[in-house]
C-alpha cells in the first residue's frame, strides 16, 4: 500500500463521521415576510434595529422550536410572497396572510391561528356620519390590494355605489384618509387598531363587515412541512402558548378561543394523517375570462394617461428648449437647473413628492399627480431633444432667412421650427413608447393602470406566467402601431438627399 493510499484511507475515516454528524444537524426554517407592514406583524426592534419583533416573528420562532430548527428570516415584497414560495426562496410565510387568499391561489395553507374582523375606519369627525358602506355612496374607500378586504369592496362597488381604491401597503390608506383623499378605509381590525392608536384622528367602527383568518402559506407541494407546522400550532393552541403571544401584542379577544375550539374539533374529526380539505383554486382559463375585461379597461387608463402626459411633455419641452436657445442667461440657467434636477432624480421619487410630499400644501388627485409627474419628467428629456434639433439646423439657412428680413420669431416659426420637428420626430416617438411603459410607476399613487391590474391578477392566480404574457401582449398592441405610424411620418418628412 502506497503512502498516498494510506493517507486517503485515514482522511476517509476522519471525514465519514463528520458527514454523518453534519447530516443530522437540522437545516434552518427559512420563513419570509414583508416588514413594511410594521407592528404588530413584523418590524425592526427599536432597541436593536438589526433584529425583528412582532407576533408573526414569535409564531415563526414557536414553530421553529417545535421542529427543532433555527428560524431564519427572508425579506420578500408582500405582493410577491406566493411567487417566491413557488420558486423556493423560503419554506413558509407568516405575514398576516389570509386563508381565503391562500385557497384562491392554490397555495398550501396551515390551519388558521388568528381570527380577524374586517372593519370600516373613518375620520373622527365623520364617525357618526359614515357607519357602514351604505353611508358611503359615491365616495372613495381605500384598502390593501389583493386582500380579502379588497375583494369585499369590489363586490360592494355596484351595490353601494362606492369606489374601491387599492394601495401597495397598509399605511398610506390611512394617511390619505386623514388628508381627505379617501373617505374611509376597509382593512383588518389588527391594522385598524394600530392606526387608531397611532394617529388618534381616525376611528374604527364597531360593525364587522366580514370575518377572516390568518394562516401560514407554503408552496403547493410542501404538504409534509405544512403538517408539521400544523402540529406545532395545534400544540400551542392546547397549551396556551398562542394565547400568550397574542396577549403580549394586545390582540387576544373572545374570537380566538372559539376559533381554536373549532380548529381542534375539525382536526379530531379528520381521518388520521389527513388535514381537513380546502376548496381548490379556479383554473387559469376561468381566471383569464374574469380578468381580461379588467385588463382591457386598465389598458385604456394607460393609453389615456400616456397620451395626456406626452402632450404636456411636448408642450413644456418646446418651451424649455426655446428658452434655453433664445433666452437670456438667468432664464437659461434656471431652465438648465430644471432639466438636470429632473433627469438626475428617480421618477418614482418625483411622484411620491408630488402626491405625498406636497399633501400638506396642495392635495393633488392621484390621476392628476400621475399626469403631472410623468409629463414634467419627460418634458426635461424632450427639451434636450428639441434643443439639439434646433441647433442642428444649419446657420446658413438662418442667416439667409434673416437676410430676407424675417424676424427671429418668423425664423423660428417658418424655418427653424419645422426642420427641428422633423429631426426630433424619431426620438420623440421613442420617448412616447418609453413613457407608455413608465406609466406603470403611477400605481404607487393608487392609479390602477395595466401593470397594476396585472399584478393583482398575478397575485390572485399565484403565477406571473399567464398574466405577464397578457400584459406584454397588450403593451405590444399599444406600442407597435405607434412605432409604425412614426416610421411612416419619418419616411414622408425625410429630407431629400443631394
């Protein structure tokens, strides 16, 4: 036996026990949530911002301890939780997720561990005026997108004549309620109670609009882990550990003992090793039939907003370009500062400033803020295109026009302007197509355009494949005719070659 062979055998004998020991160490329980929702779900600890606190954190820790695994948190956007679970980014999500949402999207859900109430929140001054949805006819009611509350409001729209306004988070609805942009908010009593304590000028009405349940959600095929987590939650219901968690966060009420008794009874009645059955989600064909009219309506919003914003961008861009070419130095300096500031900051930030930042001074409607934000942002880019086009007209033509006695205004209108427009047509068309796509950003201002409606569709379906394909097809259907029209105009107005 050679020396190398002996060393190899010794190394193998040493490594094999290590592998066996390593294989017996359980992997961490990776769970995901969006901490943007804040307390009491998940938030950064004020004493130690690097750690998280909240009742969902306590539940994840409880489950991990029952499974003899270490909990590991992963950040995920609320609207992307289902897709991230299917990708395998984490194993389970505890994030104020609703049982009805899990069933509709075909995800695997744990047993319910908290019963919430959907309630109506209004301004303190309106607490005697708006007690129910029936009192809000013709008014706007805010909620969180792709939730049980959102579905409730969409069903109530034709009955009560209200307008449902969806948000990306559960904080801005209450801000807009205080500012008067909406007249009420419909969300869980957990969120409503938090905002009532935080703000003091909003009131949650006592009437219960609907009842729902928080559950953990897993990927459809991960039923084995779901059963283990159910075992942990059932044990915590029996020995009172869940009650301790919810009392700690001030959420325990009379609804929970009844829920736990029902869940325990259902589990005892279920066949051994089999969880109670839940209804299956709707097929994607039916989902497409349900959502396609809404996508088409949202496309009209996108087209209308894009055309109006582009018209504003062209008008302001022409004025800025003309001022930078013909204006005196103070005007040129001010216009250059506007262009650089607008191009140097994100359009998303500009939209937030217009809608939320200026709310204490002027309360712009969401659609008008979106129109103004997109138009003024693209005006900066358009102005550079027009300025370059104006300066591209040969000086010989300008001097010839002046020699003929034309004033500077006539030179601009009759000679320089038309030629500059021909030169600017192609890049202007490209900007219009870009604006059409950038209009998706206005969803942060509660404007439900094509991308926002697609996101709601994808969240409800639990997949981006079909909704994404439909959205892409609609955007192509809007942008390709525009590109063809611009190409024809460019060919017609092309300068003759020598």
